[in-house]
C-alpha cells in the first residue's frame, strides 16, 4: 500500500481526466467485447509509427488481413498517413483508445507505457484492478539491469527477447512466471537485412541521462537549457561534434556526420549548433531513426540500445564512455553484457582517442574488424527475416484459447 500511494502521488491533472475516461469507457467496452472477441490493439509511443509495434502491424495487415487488428497513433503524428494506408488508425490517448484498450483480447506495444494513459493504466494493471492481457514487444535488446521492467513493475503477460543471452538474463533475473519471456526477435530487425549505405556517413547517436531530469517535460526551456549546457554530458558530446579534428577527418576522407541524440535531448538541439559544413543535426520531425541506422557506415554511441540495431547489420561502431561509472551507478546498472568482452567496437573515455579511432576507421573505408564480426555471430541467436512471423505466431498461439 505504501508503494501504491507513492505512485498515486505522481498522478497529474491530465491523469485524473483519464480516470473518468476509463470509468466511462468500461461499460461500453464490456458490450463491445461481444462483437470484437479477437481484437488486437497495437501501438508504440504514440508520437511515431516506426518501432516494433508498427512493423508487427504492417506484417499482420499484409500477411494476415483476417486478424482483427488496430494501431493507435497520435492524430498529429507525421506517420499518421502511413498507418492510415494500412487501416483506420486510432487516436492515441482518446476515449476510443480507452474503449478499444478495454475491449481488446490482447494489447501489444513496444513500450511499457504504450497505453491510453500510462499513470492510470499502471495503477490498474500492476495492482490487479484490471486483468487484461499485454504483450511487450520491447523497444530494444536488454543489456542492463532495468528495474522498471521487472515483473512486479509491469505484470506483462508476454515479454519478447531477441538473443539467447538476453532471454536467459531476463528469464532468470526479472521475476516473470515460466513461459512469459519468449525468444522471438525484434520485429523491426526484419527491415535491417535490406539497406543501402551512404559511403563515409558517420552517425553519432548518444542516449539520455536520467540525472539530467525529465527530458520530455518542458517547463522553462531557457532555464532548462542553462542547466543542460553546464552538464558534463553536453560539454563532452559538444566537444566531439564541434571539434576541428572531426571537421578535418571529414575533409580528408570525404565523410559526412549525422548527429541524432535521444528523444529527450531533442529539445536542446539548438545548443549543438556548429559551423561544420559536413555535420547535420537531426531532429525527429525530419529524420527517421531506422533510416539513419540503415544508411550510415559507422556509428559513435554510448550506451544506447540502437547500438544493437547497428551491430545487427554487421557495421562498425565505437563507444564514447566518458561517464561510465556515473551511468552504471545512477542510470542503469550493468547486467550480463560487458562492453570489453561483448561490445561491437572499442570504448573510449577521451574524445581525442575516440576521434583517432574514427580517422583510422575512415582510412580503412569503415570495414568492420573480424573480431567484432565474430562477436556478431556469437551474440545474435536469431539472424533472419522471420521476426514478425515468429511474434505473430507466438501471440496467436498464446491467446488462442482465451474466450472474451
């Protein structure tokens, strides 16, 4: 109960509105269930349709049109038309979304918060008030100890993993009942076998840091910017992208650089402005993350899960770990994955050493090292284009006997 009230304190005014939407939608959904007994409701984060939820939805609409299936996305999303081409999209967070969420035989998302309202649904689901069936497709491959994904914090009914080591770690450490954690592969991986690389294109993609605050909440943007530019995170990444050394590498080897930081960093993009004509600062409104990954020849990242997508395509990368100790103590604790033993590229804490390696890689036309290719074959248990098929069939089989 103490934990319940701690969570309840975080409820915001908009969440209170969703409590009323839930109460109003419940009786309608109870009747609607009689007519849509096999409905699958899929979503990602609401803002975009480009993650594992979308690619599963696209597969189902293409290969199994007989399956009653809908996808929820924001009405103003840039990807709205893409979803509409496959079927009528549901407005994410709307009253209809609530009705369908309560109606669905199974709710499927790549996000733990992929539901009409995260705060309200968390209280309903984790505390057993609402006993619906939910599939977690995952946003990436788990490498670390992520406490908020423990069973006690999600009560997910099916949890997708992509490698044997990941499956083994989640299955033995996260507390899920037997059979919940399944080795199926991320559905978006199906799209990482067919790509065209832009020669000499370098992608720089750092993740967020929890101690920098709630990156998605804009209260006082100017004050937030002041705090952000004083952080070591900003100073170290800014030193990389604004360095004369990086510009010289681009000039000498004909490289271009795409800088695309985490979603929570996007509101600070103006702080990273540079006069380097070879570098593009990428915003999420105009650049697609998966397309950037597919088109780039080399990646610089830190702890971002996109490293796995990039490595999956057998492309070379390097890590910038200037705050390794702080990150592993205050953001995510390290799990089974060792960057020294398992990483798909070398790790550096000094930007000059990092850029020396980038220059060395550029001089070698960004050809991947045999050592990291061997790690690829050892790490990726599943390496094919059947991820969507496996996910669809596993969900179908798991919920075949449920009678709504």
